[in-house]
C-alpha cells in the first residue's frame, strides 16, 4: 500500500504544471496507476486479499479525484477505473470462493 500511495502522489506532483494536469500529464499518471494495478494483480496471486483491496480502493479514489480536475479526454483514466473495478471483482470472487471452502 505505501508503494501505491507514494507512486501515485509522486506522479501527480511530477505531472502537475502550474496547478493544471493536461491530457498528456494525465496519461502519464494513468500509466503509473496501471503499474500499481499490475503490482496488485501480482499480490492477488499470492493471496494478499486485504492489501490488494485497500490499494485498489486507493487507486479508484485517486482516479475519481483526478477525473474532477485533470484533462482525461484521452480515455486512459476511464481505462484505469475499469481495470480497478475488474481487480476488485477478481479479489472479491477469490475471497468468496476461499470463504466457501
């Protein structure tokens, strides 16, 4: 979780220019968010359900905040949000199947 928070915070800071996040900068942030999602997917394979859910919730919240003040016209932010939903869905399904065992 600290890796995800630090990565996203650093990316937002690095890609904010004079208080504005343009479409290119938003895409850069989204690429970093995708990297965080990849890390979460690997952790999910190791059955780290709680950290994955916490990190996915943080990524989702960060994406929604980004949508409110960044130029997300490329559609990449929508992709990040949809991938985050998919990760949460996979995680909850694995948890459900684990609980029913």
